[in-house]
C-alpha cells in the first residue's frame, strides 16, 4: 500500500477555495528521483482574468490543468518541446468571455487554445438544431452550439494528491465538473489526472455520471491539439487505421496524403478524416503524431471500447491563424448531435450510470521512442491493409454517399 | 424613535465596496434577546466565483442575500429546517456564467437555485418573441428570454442597518439594482429586506421605479421555491383560493389533487395552477406550503393589490433533477410577455412612478404554528367554495379555451 | 532626446499583472509645471466588478482609460467640466455582463457609457446578417451584433510611460487588444494614448494590424459621446461639412436645424446625419460641439484619409434615458457591415498590414478657445457652401434614394 497526501483546493459545497498552493518534492526524495512540484495560482489580465490554474511538473514532463475551464489540459513541455499549439487566442480564457452562441454557434472558439480540451457532455460537434423536451415534456427546437459546455464550466471540486508506492511517486489532480440545470441533462465529469514522477506521460481517467433519475444522452470527445515541433512540414500521422474516410469533398482533395502534413499554409482550409482503429484484445490502441525526422512524437493511448470514434483534423493554416492538427478520439464523431443520434453514436446513460474513459498522452523525443510506438502500431494492425474510402460515407458525414 | 446603525457595503458611484464585513449582537444586548450577526463575504470557486453574499442570522432564522444576483434570497434555515431546494446547479451562481439566450431562451436556469428569486423587471415568464421600439422608434422583433434580467444583475448599492426600537432589533439589508440600457426601459429595484431579531420571518419591501422620462412597462414575479422538509410526499398547498385553473393539459391530469404533493418522482413533468386568492379588506392574503404531518410550514404573506396573480408550480421530479415546488405571487402570470400584455396584466409605470410590493416569508415548525395559518386562511375564505376549472382558460393560458 | 520611464502593468504572455499602481510628478518638477499623476486600480461592486482602470491627470485634464474594455476612454474632466455623458448604465461595465446578441443584437448597449468607445474591429454598426466563410471555407450566414467586439475585449498588454523632452512631459498609456479566434479574422489594436502635462488634449494613436496570413476586412469607428455641459439646449455642431445627408426619414424631420441641439426631450427619437468634411492639404480636419454661449467646446481633430466617414448622432432624450450626442469619425458609416461592404467602405488589410488612426480630443472652456476652433473650421471650408441633401441617399443609407 502506498502513502498518500491530499489537499482540497476547491469545494463549493464546503466553502473551500485556496487562492494559491504549492507542493514539491522534499529533500529526502532527492537522491535518484526527479524533482517535482505542483503549483496552484490565479491568473490576471486580459482574457485570463480570474482563471485558476494548476501547474504540474513531474521532473521531466510539465503541464497545466485549468479548473476554471472544465479541468482541461492547457499546455505542457517535455525535454524543451512544447505540447499544444499557438492559437490566435491568448489564454487560458475565462469562460466569462466566451459566448457559445456567437458567430452562428461557433463562440466556443473564443476560448479555444488548449492542448487537450473535452467536448461535451450533453453534446459536442458542429453547431446544429436539435429537438429536446422542454419543461412541459414537449418537443422544443434549440440550437446546440459548437462542442458543448463542459470546457467552459468551472470545477466545483479540486483536489491534489501525491501517492508514494515503492519507488514511484504519482502526482494526481482530481476534479469534479457539473454540467446541467433544471429541465436539462445533469451530467457530472469526475476526472483523475495523474502522472508518475520522471515519466513522459499524463493520464486522464474520466467518469461521466448521469446525476438524473431518468436516462440521459451524452457525447464526449477529446480534442487533442498539437503544433510545432511535433507538427511541421513532413510530419506524419501514424495509427493502426483499418478504415480511413474523408469527411467531405475538401478532405477528398488531400486523400492520398491524408497521413502527411504540410508546413504553415496561408489560406489552407481544414481537412478531416474519420478513422476506424485496430486495437488489442482488450480494446487498447495508440495513435501518434510524429515529426519529419521521426525523433519527436506525441502518442495517445486509449481504449476503442470507451472511445470508438476517431477524427483526424488537419488545420495547417498560416502561423497567425493557428497552425495545428487535432487527434480526436471520442464516443462519437464531431458532427451535429442530431446526425450522430440518427447514426446510433450518442450514448444513453441510465440513471446513476457512468461512462469511463482512460486516455494517456505520451511524449517521445528520441528516434528510438518514436520507433517503439510505430512498432506497437504495426503489431496492432497485424498486417491488415488500410481501406481508404475515396468519398464521404453517408453513415459518417452529413451529405455523404 | 429607534437607534440606527448603518454601513454602506457597495456604492458604485461613490467607489465604495467592502470585501468582507461583520456585525453582531453586542454583549449588553445579551440578556434575553437572541444573538444575531450579519456577515458579508465573497465566494470563490466553481460557478460561485466572485459572488458577494450577505449572511443574516437573527438568532433563530438565518438566510443569505446575494447582491451579485439582484438581491435574491438564496437559502435559509430555521430550527434546523432548510429553506430552499436542491437545484442541480451548485450556486449561488455568478451571472457571468449565465447566458440567457442559451437553449432556446432558457439559459436563466443555469443560475437558478435560489429560495426567493425575482423575475422581471422589464419582462418575466416563458421565453417568447416580443415587439419593442428600436433606436429609431420603429417596431423591432426581439426574443425575450425566460424570466428577464434582474436576477442576473448585480446591485449597484448595498447597505446594512441595525435598528433598535424598544425591545426589538431589526436587521436590514437594503439594495439598489438597476436594469436598463440606452433605448430600453430603465427600471430600478430598491429593496429593503428586514427581519426582527429572534423572529421566524423575513420581509421584502420592494419598490420598482421607472427611471425614464417616458412611460415604461414592468413585470415582477416572486419565484419562491421549497424542497424538503416542507415539500414531501403528502405535503399540501393551503391558500384562500377562490378560483383554481390548470395551466394546460398536463395540469388537467393532476387537477383533483392539485393541492397535494408527491414525493420525488423520476420523469415527472411539471404541473402549474393559476390561483385567484381571497384577501382581507386591505388586500392582505397568505398562502402556505405545509408538510404531511402539518408541523412544518412556509407561509407567504403579501397583498393582492400589489401582486394580483398567483402561480403554483409543482415540479416533484427526482431528487437529482431538482425536487421543488414554487409559490409565485406576481404582477402577472409567467406566460410570455406578449400574451400577458394582450390580457392586460402588464403594468405601465409613468415616468418616475413606483410599484411597491411587500412580501413576507414566515416559517413554522410546530403544529400550532401551522394550524394558526390554516385558521387565518379559513377566515380569509369566509366559507366560500373554491371554483376549480376543469380546463385551461383562454384569458390565462396561451391555447386555453 | 527625451528621458523615458516605463512600467508594464499587464502582459498576459509574460504573466505580468499589477493590481494597483501610481506614478506622480516628483518635487523637482514642481516649479512651473502642473502636477500630474497616473493611478491604476481595480473596481469592485455592481457591473464594475473586476474592471481595471487607469486614471490619468495631466494637471489640467484628467481622464480614465479602461484596459478591461478595449482601452476605451471612459470619462474625463477639464476645468470642472465633465467629458462624457450620463448613460442609464453605471459603468465602466465588465464585459462579462455584456451579451452582444441580446435584444436582437443590441446587447452591446448593456456596457455603453463611455466618452470615447471604439466600434470594430471586424465589424461595427447596426446589427445585421452577414455571410462569412466557415471552417470549411463555405459561405455561412451569421448575425453580426451592434458595434462588434473590441470594446468588450480586455487588453492583453498595458504599459505606462512618462516621456520628458525639454520642458514638456508626456504621459502615455499603451495597450494591445486582440480580437479574433480560430476561423475568424484576427485583428490587433495597438493603441498609444498620450497627453502633454498641463494641456487640454488627449491623443489616440491607434494601429490595427491583420495578424493573419490571409487578407482580412476591418471596420473602425470612434463613438465620441458628450452630454452636459457641452451639450445643452442651443448647443451647436460646428464642422467644415461639405455635404450633409439625413440618414433616414426621421433625420429629415430635423434637417433645417441639424447643427443645433435641443435640451433633454422625453420621447425624442434619435436623428443621424452623415457628413463629408473638408480637410487641409494633408487631410487634417476638426469638428466641434460647442455650448450655446460659445464658451465651452469639445473638438475632435483627425485625418479624413484615415477616417473618411463622419456620423453625427443626435440623441437628446430625457435625462433618465441618456441625453447625449455622438460625433463619430470612422473608416465607414455605422450601417450593417453587409451594406457598407457593398458600398465599398469596408477596409481590406493585407496580411501583416496596418491601418493607422490619430484622433485628438481637445477641450475648450473659454470663448476665445472656442472661437479659435471655429476660425480654423472656416479656413478649412474655404468659403464653399454646405450641400445639404433633403433626402437619404442610396449610397449612404439602406433604403435611401
């Protein structure tokens, strides 16, 4: 059994909120282990005014968790490499400046600059009309804006813990974020974000709970976004894809090179590919973005039973616009919810039930590390060919064939 | 003449704002009187970030006033009984997180967890299109979202005073909340919220002033919400109703038991009844929610000349969804404003004129106290029968007969 | 070369934010020069909660800059005369309380109480539908709300500097405000707001930069608003107008007295006139509002090459509604953007390019000062007659002839 230290930083019900906090490796641990520290503070100025952040440094990998933005992972660094991207927005942005219904339902983008941002929980994907029951139980047409509310909802509870077990130390940030209101689905995100001291990885263990006494729908997508140095001219997307489908006509244009990236390209219009990934016996899979030289890579490890869908978002626009690619495992594809429901990809949670997701972001800065992940992916594929569809498919894209 | 002490906590024009404040009963008053205290502080974390609250404890009854939310009464306790309800929302919620136009105009619910929340001042009720004059004086179609803006508008002035008069001490929280902008109605709420030390009651004395030099419309409804222990399976609504009308077909289903409540019922769809209440010679009336045993009750005392309309909102959904009933006296019924205007229930205030409301919330935790209010109600009814309409009425409900 | 002192108050990227700051004239400068001071602080309470302001007093003229509101100039005073107006809104208002899409796209007015507020940068003017490229490069219909986003966007960088050069001391507030997000125009406002110690003027040197690598549109209008004592019954608008055109039928009603003002008039409906101003050889011009007696005036100096359009907004409503007139030089007229684009008045900025504007607000409190500006204006006009159109013009007003 390990030894655990805990600190509650926020608990709305109990009236607890800690403005600033720091915990760090003590001297006695100093011998072989890496130094680590966890700092909680509040940002001020510009769009960051009042944002709570938790900076975690495990001695090798560092990253920032943002309780004010639904416990997203803002940015990180590993061996001098930036994790994340350069959004036109200088965040992390306080949700008070984000108006989801702006610009035809794309207002979510006003706050979008994270490395890992969850899209959900009631809905995610493109803005679109949906029909929901109103307070009288009658069908009621509403506009669901882009990517839902969870990323712009502050955590009601935040806890830090440090778990020592044998020679390993685990740093843990736990949070609870409630999305809901009267007459609407009430869904809770319980997240446990952890990293082993000295490691190259951070893991999100998320559970989405239906707090209602009636069944509720949910959608959840992990929008994992990377720019330089992992994304560059000649970077590659490597994954055990069994099927690759272009989202639309624009994606068809780049189909032959779907897994290769351009450098920053002014005027570039996004290309999106739907992937179906092979997995191991228990459903485990891994997808990676690697640089041209093959000595830098970011890999996502997750389970296709938990996250059956995967979207590859290529947005290699000019540097000023936000040069980025998104690797996006999800319970669904980021189409408008109505379409996803029709296609059977919206989860229905019974009262009190949970949907559990484990997602690990792993960083490699050596050719050997990158090659290791590529070998794993080859094993997962088991020599099967990739089936690349030449056109959009009706089951996956509105307007597809 | 009494002795009065005053403290200004907020005055935007004068640049006054006090982050934290406390006043309490001094020793010399200790003999027979109850201890009392008033504490002002700012909340942090989650949706409560930055919310100013004033906690008042009169020695027996305690309650929280929220300047950040239009001087609403958040929650209270009396003799160990909670006043208020368990909303899916963990507030009090900073208005910066509330976007009224969300979800088809129901975004107001994102902040709804109070015991007493005012709905108004320019409009309240169901979301709906309305035609207002634009900056050019031309008719302009706008969407009025649910329940208006006053509950999501912070007070521009807040003052505490303690008034001693003979053997009684009165604790008073006064506030000014301005709703308005250029080319729109500018209405001011001046509220004086008071409680006598040791008593079981709190009184809102509200005045709504038209700040413009042209006549303006106003609507005001007091959404008074209670859950357990006052609401439970077998609780009853007791009031000197002369007329009871179901709002819609759904309300017709529960008509025979309109005054009785179910326990938490997953999947329950709200039922609403319009009441016309008898009153005393000066217009005074009282309505009560009491528990099954008849030894716990919350009574609302007000004047039907000030608040001619009354809505009983039954929303006995599951505990996770927000098990609650609302007793809602108002200047109008909570229908869309356009409908209420057609039916002549929207007040028109001449320039500088005021609409005054006095509303008292009184709590009983003895069978004797509850029975006393029931006797009062019987006297007000003067033996007249209650006329219960079997169907919605065109004058009161859109789509009624 | 002058001597310069600098202080950075906000820099989001560098993590700098100073809660309060003061700089003032030191004793050694005391002999003949006026005392000056610069104070930065944060407001609390009501709609001002959390707003950063910078109060500048040059010894004669004082004014308040609001980093939280896009570096607007809130109010000022000179020789006991208020600069600005009495809006129904008690600000400066934190943008978190402003929801632009409210009330048919007029929500911007919820925060409108400044003396000088910039309208832009992607769009300004009346709310209206526009077609923009979506994330897929396809045309997408969106609602552009009144006057755009820049006034409700906090500055990401704020710097104070004091520049001494010979016998003059210049007080400078510099700020950077970014408007933009993924898939939308990213425009930066770099502003340098300066005043010479002891002078009667403040100058805005603004540069709008296209941060994208593709060409982007921009609109920019300076909404300069004045009430008493400069505006009163009998006040006059004095400018070297070559052409005056009523915006609409309502403006036609007041055409003969377009340059004269009424006192506060309950029920007054705004009248707007488009002006084309004469200018000097380099494009410099000046427009003034003066009081009836001609001993108080506010003059705007700017360049018609930078700001070719001018709108005179007469809104002499009752005192409670916001008695005010706006003098509004702009790159365009405040019509809906779509109309302005059709008429060729929307600027297209190449990648990295800038649009530069210099605007000076000058205050006079003597008959001699006012007469001096009137003489300047007469010289600019060079004896040419003013052409006053009797009707709206199709090129300038939607629905014009």
